[in-house]
C-alpha cells in the first residue's frame, strides 16, 4: 500500500487573507509556537505529515486547501537500509528497515487520526466558545438596551411627573391668585361700604389755610383790564394774519399740478420729447428717460407746444420768456427754435401772436403755421423767414399734416379733412373735403375731427363731441374707409396722436402714460416715462407738504385768535366779577373747632360718578368698534381716540378731586374749597348761583343735582336759609371764580376742549 508525505512551501492561494490563513493553519495543525509558524510560511520546504495513507492524506490536503494553503502530496517509496550488526554483518533477512526521522519535531508528530480528532475537538470548543461569547454579548447588549429603556422610561416618567407637578403648582398659584384677588375685591367692597356707611371725619381746622386779601388780589381788576387789551390786540393781529393768509391763497397764482405731458414730439434719430409746464423731458429711441431740461435754462418761463424739425435735432417751442425784452410784450407767447446741445433758444419767424398749430415739411424743412383768430395760414422757410400768408378758417383747435404734396387739415364744419395746397402762389386753396364717417362715433355725437395722423397705410383720427368734448380714437384705411374704433383705458381722453417710428403714440395731458399702438392698430404696452413719473411724484410731494404747512398755519392762527379772544373775555370777567373793596380775609377758626357743625358727605356721589365713568368708557369702546368695522383710516381713528380721551380724563379728574366742605359756625357759613382754603361769612358776603356757594374767591360746588356732594336734607335745613340771605350772582361771576381757583370743573372742561381741538387738527391735517 502506498504511503504519502504532505509537504508545504509557505504558499497561500490568491484571494485569501494571510493573517487569517496563518491563524487557521496553526489551529488545524496545533501549532502554538510563533517562531515555528513563521518558519512554515518562510518559503522553506517542510514535511508537515509523513507516512500517511491515501484517505488520511486526501482529507488533510482537502482541509488545507479550504484554508487557502497550497500544499503538496508526495508518494513515499523510500525504504530504510538495515543497520549493521555488532559483528559487522548486515541486517537480518526479512527485518523491517527503520525509517528516517521526520523533519517535524517529534513532540507533535503523532498519528493523523489523533491530530484530526484533537483539531476537531478544538474547533468544536472554539465554535462553542464563540457561540457562548456571542450569546454573552447578545445578553449583555439586551441587558444594556433594557437598562437604557428603563432609564428612558424613568426619565420620561420623571419629566411627566415634573410637568404635572408644575401644572399643579401653576393651577394652585392661579387659584391662590384668584382667591387673593377675590379677597381683595371683597375687602375693597367692604371698605367702600364701610366708608359709605361711616361718613368721613370733619376736616382738621389746624390743617386748613385761611383766605387772605392780599394786595395782588386787590389790584386784580386793574391788571385784568390791561391784559384784556393785550389779548384783544393779539386777537386782532391773529385775525389779520389769517385774512392775509387766506387772501394770499386765493389771489396768488398756484402752481399747476403736473398730471401728464402737455405735448409730445418725435426727434430726428428716434428720440422723444415730452413737454411739461416747466421742463422738457428727453428720451432715447427706446423711450427711456435720459435728461430733464428745465425751461428756465432756455430762458423761458412756460411752453405750450413743441415741434421737432426734420433732419435735425433742433425743435420749435411755443412759449413765454422769463423776462420781457424790447421786441416782446410781457406775457406774450412766441415761437422759439431751440437746440439740444448746448441748450439754447432763438426767435423763429415773425414776432407776434403764437400759432395755434404748426407742422414742418419732412423733406424741405418749411414750417406751416395755422392761426385760429383771425383765420390765417402762414408759410415759413427753413430759417424762419416768412414766405407766404393766406386767409383760411380753421377748426379750433386746428391740426395740420403735409402728405403727398398736399396739406391736410381738420375741417371746422364736420367729421372731415380739408385737402389744401401749400404752394406759394396757391397757399391755402382747398382742393377737396374728405369725410371720416365712423358709425360708432356718429352714434355718440362725435362729429368733429381733432388731431389725426398717418401710419402703416392707415389714417388715425380723434373724433370728439363739439359740446361735451367726449372723444375717441378711430382707424381708417388708406382710402378713408372706416375700419374700427381703437380701445382706450377708461377715463383716457386723447388729445394728440404722434407717429414714432413704426408705433403710434396717443397723448392725454391728464394721464402720465401714453397709449401705444403698432402699425396694424393693435394695442401694446403703454409708454411710461420714468422722468415724468418722478416729476409727478415730486410735485405731489411738494403740494402735500405745502398743503400741510398751509393747514398748520391756518389752524395755528385760528387757535391763536380763538385762544386770545377767550383769554380776553376771561380778563373781562375778572375785571367785573371781583370788587377789591369787598375783599376780606378769613377769621381764624382754630379756637372754635368744637362749635363748627360740618355737613356730612353724600354716600351716593362717588358710586354714581363711577357708574357714569364706566358707562362712558363702554360707549367709547362701542364707538371704537364701530369705527373699526367702518374701516376708518388711521388719521380719523387717531382723532377719535384723542376726542374720546378728553371726557374720560375729565371724569377721572373730577372723581379723584375733593369736593370741599361746608360748615356752620354760629350765624356764619364756613366754606372749604378743593385747595383746603377756608372762608366764612354771612349775609351779603355769601354769593350763590344754583349749586355753587362762594365767599370772595372761595367756591364750593355742592352738586350736581343727580350726584350731590352733601345730603340734600342738610342743605335744605342749614345752608339754603343762610344762602337766601346772601346775593345771587350770574354765571359770569361763577365762571370767573372757577377759572381763578382752577376748579376741577374748569380743568375738566379744558381737557375736553383741548381734546376736541387736537382731534379736529389731526383730522384736518391728516
């Protein structure tokens, strides 16, 4: 039977990890010596197993191949030579020759079956250990996850408990606050009921200030008359200033608001000129603004028409000079030829009346001018010299258009164009009358032709009503047959049509945008000039500012006049209400405090005033809600707030202010006003009017009737008989003393008046 040796040269199959192959190789063969393991893979030929039978060698070779090791099986046919005997004879016949020792250390060179069994056992133990390690790691991971879940659950429960505890504490605090508020409200109501049930103690006589008749009070009428004259003078000056301001507003000329361009002209090269009352706006061929040229830089104050000259960047302006010269009467309009660079103007044509319309011939440069009154047609050369003049009646306003050697003009007699000649010897002779019959226009009474033009082999004409001025834009073909009415925005009233390249522009001086149409009559995007819109915005802002200043000035003068007049009347009241000869100082009352009988305070006064205040606040809130529902603007809402705040402040002031005291000392009436100043007297020294009681400057208001400050029974019993022995005065004396003592009634009325004036000012200036 053949035997085999298993040899190894350190080779590893491609695609296997050397470290893992070495680890598995050592585990399979039971190698625990690292040095020997390194020697096995050094490339030196080694015999791993020897004298193996076929099955064992094949199994071991297969296992090594699965590990990735390149091993070799070598058949072992070598027979050992017999050893010589002691006598030198050879080996015994038939004896088995001894084998040479293996190259592997004898300590692990055991039978392959034992090695295989040990290796399998170790592999099983290793697998079992790995399985146990995996199971242990799984158990540990599961335990860690369980601990983490338990910790998270504990944290969640703790947070929920904390939130619940916080909510409970918050509810408890809210309940405590609510209970505290209720307790405070009950205590306040109890205190109010106690105060109402128990009248306040009488005033301390030692804390009161007696009324003193000083020299300043005795000279009060004389100073009042002097101040009255000064306030009258101030009132007169304010009224004169107000009249002067109003007269200046009416008589002085006001700047005309800019709402659009007065006229438009197409420059040679594709540019565009827009004329405003005080400036020329230059635009490029795309309609973008390039320059704003004030008329003052040209020496003109105003201009009403502009005409571009052919084959040149010059243009004609019909306007007035800023200052009249020798050949021009003041305020007269003339024709001026102006250049763009540098901006300069020179007279063009004969001096005199300005034409109502003018047009330049596109080839010769001659200028044809139409005059309305008297009807006249004038022809000027390219340099402005007069060539021919003819009498000719034109429509008002006239419109001219030279085309195909003829001059077209709108007819003064109906919806037609007059065909004229413009040769020198036949200037103004009419050749034909072409009717522009547009049924939609005739149905609306638009029987007159305004401005007209020619573009894209079509005629464009503005037809208007001769009485109402109602107008529209209509399109006709080359033979003047009606095509259709062109759409215009609502409120747009066309005044001028202008052929600008392959587009037609339609101008309304009251609108900032020019309507634009192509050659087929299709509407395109309107032309909006950024320079014109900026000029309009600037004018609106300036007018708003001047209007605000004007309103502020008029309001200030009116308030000054009204205030000065009121102060003058007050000084008049002071001059007649106070008699310096009757002033007496108050006698001391400190020693007779126990003999003074004080009137009680009415318990119903303060509750009624509070109810009135709450009712007013509720009505004010309803008024504000109604204003919000009605979508009142912010200025009127602010005015309403200020207006409603005045009475609210007056009620609060009157509610917090003391009403004073009334007492009886013997046969004398004792009055203590809101300033704690007292006075006493009897007989004719007592002044009264309604609910007002007065002694010199000391005044006490015992009312009003619906909320008296003192019990009516006590007033009827003690005070009315004493007051009837006094003197009844008129309202002027009461008003003078109220103002002199700065009584809460006067202060409240002043708050209401100031709120009303402020609200009116906000509403007017807003």
